[in-house]
C-alpha cells in the first residue's frame, strides 16, 4: 500500500495535501506536480511511502533541480513509484547508459573476434595479470541496499542527517513533527 503527500511551505507555515501519483511516470512529472503546489516558488516536499518497506522524500525549491532521499533503494527499485525516484544520477550511472549498452550488445562481432574466442576487455586483462579473476556476481546495474540520496535534504528544515537515517516506520509523522507540520498533515492522512 502506498501513501503520497505534498507539503508546501507558505508564509503562514506548511500546507499539506495527499496526492495521487497515477499520472506520474517520471521524476520530471513529479517535480512539475510539486511546483504546481508551490506558493511563490517556495519549498515543496513530496513524500512517498510503501508501507513498512521504504519511503522517499523529494524536495523542490523553485526552479532548482529536485533533491531526493530514499530510505531503502533496493526495496524502492522493486516499486513502480520507487523507480521514479531512482534516477541514473542518483544511482551514479551515466544517463541512458543502459540503453546504449543494450544497443551495442545487439551488434555482432564489433571487436573482430570469432564468436568462439572469449572477449577480454582491457580492465579484465589487467585484473587477470594481477592474478585475480573478475567477480562474476558483480552487477554494475545493481541497486544498493539501504539509504540513498541527499542526506541533508531536510537538515535546514529541522531534521538532521543522523535523524533521517534512523527513520523507519511512521517516517512521515516524524518528518512532519520536525517541520512543525503535524497538524496540517493529520488533516490529509
């Protein structure tokens, strides 16, 4: 079960609204949704949680790039909403690299070897010369377990990096407490 809420900062404090993510397919869509809720390009937080599995916070400040924190990246990767937050940049990947690699793998015999010869990349060759074999279980596209993203996403709003890392269940309640937005959040929860 998912829950999503928007918390928009205003002159009078925070305004909260629950939100449907049915039409959100990309981080750009989510960022646009947050900007629409913004008053005078002030801070908007988008909170998404999958009950007892993971939560994510996206912070949008005016026209700046969104800042993202995900409590458990590997759990979020198994979720359609989590995949929205786990951008190539957040995961430390070259944008579009997966598409390029897939396209290259479809091409045949680009290296000039017969199909029977083992392919050896320069990094593999250097590893073999050092007396060790490459790790066959290492997947460069694997999503790390645990927290990922901007740990300071809420630090200036009252929730330290350390406190953010300790949040598990009911994270939204604790975040709202730190922001002073508990009452407005209760109206939408």
